[in-house]
C-alpha cells in the first residue's frame, strides 16, 4: 500500500466543501485526460515549472494509456511564482477552445524556464489561437481564478507540501512515483473500491 487512505473523503460544511469526492475527482470545470469513463481516477496537483512534474509526465501518461481504464484529472496548482500562475491561467483558458490537453502537453513537456513570451510561443505551437486565448483569459478570469483557488484549497487540505501530489482513487499519494508504483497504487485503489 503506497498511499495514505482518505476514505471517506471528509464532507465539510456547504460553504467549505473543498474535499467532497465530487469536487476532487469529478470537478466539471477540469478537463479529463485518459479514459473519461475510467473506473479509477488519478488527480495530479502540478505546477508547469516543477521539474519533477515535467520528468514524471511521460511515465504517468504511459501508465494511464497502458491501463486503459484510468481517468486522469490534471489540477493546476501554481505554487512556484507568478509565471506559474500565468501558465496555469492560460492553460485553463485554452479549454474554451477545447485544447486544454494540447496546452498542458506543450507547457509540461518543455525543459526550459517559462516566461510569458515562451508560454505564448509554446501555446501557439500547440495550435492555440492566442487572440482568442487572451479574450478567454480576460472574460473567464473569475471562473479560472475560482478553479485555481479550489485546487489550492484542496491541496492544502490534503496536507500536500509541493508538486507533484496525487489522489489515486481514495488514496492520498504525495510525491513522485515510478511507473511500477503508479501501477501498484491503481491496483490498491481498485481493491479498496471493490471492498465497498
């Protein structure tokens, strides 16, 4: 068992319900990668400037692809400075063009330091319309900032200290995992779900 079980999720008061299962695993504002109908959800709290997040991304995607039944929820948690916040806002705004995954892949897949011009260059290279993106960032600023605040509240409530951090099924898994460890965490989450 790799994770720290968090079953059941704490159900808090109506105005303070950051850790409800629905908001953590199935937030309708967060695009889903992997299999949207999968039986296990992995939630990753990440920062585009986090070198560990960047290094881990190809392995995480491979595990999700190989399994075939995993929903992957990518939650922006921009904790490494203002450029991280800019990258997260722009990536989240790209969902209005149905290109969040392309934006995510472009930003997480680069090994150079991010700057706003570099972010724009990467997003343009991923096929994102920058004029529309700028409008979407401005028009949807309140909704985007609410997502980022919700992600931060969740990560803080889970006691995560940095990125990347994960929820695998009902388990809290802080830190970097190998492909084998992800496979074990998924298997543990399936066993726990089967017992219910």
